[in-house]
């Protein structure tokens, strides 16, 4: 069911500083910031040869990652994202096996313009998992 690792997401307290660290210190190619109001985040992608790093910052006080940043003021790893061929089929298969899909269970459009779902971390070794349709 799982395809390749699409990205690892890191919540950061200052998006501009984090982007500069990856671009200037590590020499990575970094995208421009993009606001995703439906997800309550501003995101920057660090392009690597085999995957991406997603830098996340809360977009407003109601952001779902605002509490994460309050609990972890220095930031930290937030989730991993795996690609799947058919997100609805993956969702149904996961639900049938007892996994919990967060939210209303319906895919939403993510940062890459593709459908995404999030899976409960308690069902996946303490890690929040995002699935993105490839």
C-alpha cells in the first residue's frame, strides 16, 4: 500500500530563520513560503534528491500546530508523509484494520495540490502519519 516517503515535516518557531538554515548553512534548495489556510499553516519545502523536508509554522492562533509549538518552543518533528496510489482505498483498508483517520475522514487537498489524510499517532508507534495520493 505505501509508496515512497514524500516528506518529513518539522514545526519551526521562525520560518524565515529555518529556511535560511537549510538554504545557507546546508546548501539546500528551499521553496518560497506558502500559506495553507485550510490547514492553518505556512509551509516551506526543502527539496532533497530523494525526498523533501517540510518546514511548518502556524498560520494564526487557531492553527492545529500552534499547541505543538507551545509545547515544543524550539520546534521539532511533526509528521511523516507517505505516498499511496489511491487514498480512498488506503483509508478504507486502514479503517477496516482498526486504524483511526483524523478529522472527518475525507481527504483534503494538501500542500502539493493532492488529496491527503492524517492517521492517529497512537496507531502508528507514536508518529503522526500523513498519506498523500501520488
